[in-house]
C-alpha cells in the first residue's frame, strides 16, 4: 500500500462523498450523509500517515486499496 499524507486522505474522502464538518486543531473531522461514523484525519503538513491508521480510515470510509 502506498503512503498518503493527511492532506491526500482529505482530498480522497471529499471525492468519495465525505464532507468536512469541522476542524479540531490539526484534525479534520469528516461526516457523510446516512452514516453514523465520523472520520478524524490528522493533518501534519506533508507527513505520511502510519500504515495502520491509513488502513483503519479507509475501512471506515468504505474505500478499497485499489481505489487509491
């Protein structure tokens, strides 16, 4: 799996229908109509997210690795 930064994940979520609800410090909180879950993406410049966090965020968002 390729590494993505927090900014890359934010743009990926927006393309898949997630909306930026609010900012809490450096964390961007996304919601989607009809879903209970919220996704919190840490954005620390262009630093890549750790692999476990990235996989967890994509799983909650319903995005497959092949869609990257």
